C-alpha cells in the first residue's frame, strides 16, 4: 500500500503523546484567572489540536484581545506544569524507530510553539528520531496547520531532499492542512478526533494504532 513516501510529518498532541491533562488544566487555569468558571474537563478536550487563539474565540466567544490574554495565562501554567502532564502513546517509540531504520525522514509538524514541542520530545526521549521540528512561534506566527506543514515541506525539500511527504494527525486541522499543501494524510483514531471528523476532512488513510501506520509507509 506504500506510495513511496520519503518523509512522514507527525502532529504531536493526540498523535505522539496524550496531553489531555496538561492542556485542559492550562485552559482551566486561564479561564479561572479571567473570572470564567471552567467547565468539566471532558468539555475542554476540544482544545486539543486546534490553535489556541481560534479555540478561545470560538468556544468562549472571546475577542481577539481577550483570547490573546487567555493564551498568555494558559502558558503561565503550561510552561511550569502542564507541559509534562502528558504521556507518550504506547507503540510510538517503536514506530519512530522502525521508520528511521528504514531510512524514512521523520519530522514534527505541530501548531504548538516549537519551543514547547522540542521540550516534550526531549522529555520522552523521542527527539533522536526527528530530523527537524516545526511548530508555531510564541508571537502567534505560523499558528495554522497549513502554514506549519508548508514550512516543514520547504525545510524537508531544502535540507533533506524529501519530495513525497505524508502528514499523520488526529484532527481535521491536520488533514485539511495536508490537503492545502497537496500531500496525502493519515488520520489516527487513538487521539482526539473521530472517524467521521477525519473522513469528512478527507483523510487518505485512517488507522487505529501507531503500528498500523507502517503499512502505508514501508
């Protein structure tokens, strides 16, 4: 089934690691500091995946200025505690190792600020498997998934000579971002997106566990 992909771009949250506790705690902290009663944790899982600015504005009807303040407060908690209230999904390390042994390029393409993403990979001992890491900037630059993927593809082509990439992620933003850039996408069901969400977004493939990704790459 492989289409000779030479580079696999991975989302981080909901794809390589489960950040549910840290992200929801960070959102709840920001809301509380702004005088808003946080809803139950389950209702905050929708913050996992999309850019924070978009989520605060959409889900709590904030203005852009209010959402930017919410992000500042979110990062107060996240940078100190939330970043490591996280766990790597079973099978992820083995997946990455097999890809590297096979000579496939591996990169991170996340809407999370690159500075935090790099710390998370290092914390879980996964950074050694990545050729490069692309994320957003703390000032909001390159926050959309399409922009992240575009930059990752440019780096991959320039520095690694990669020409045929596959985007792997758990939410519609990953799938849409891949389509915007003309590459295939693979949705994972063990994260925070549903099969319906991934299918409607146009995922080329959908899998239930990390190991199943290999059949579309190797």
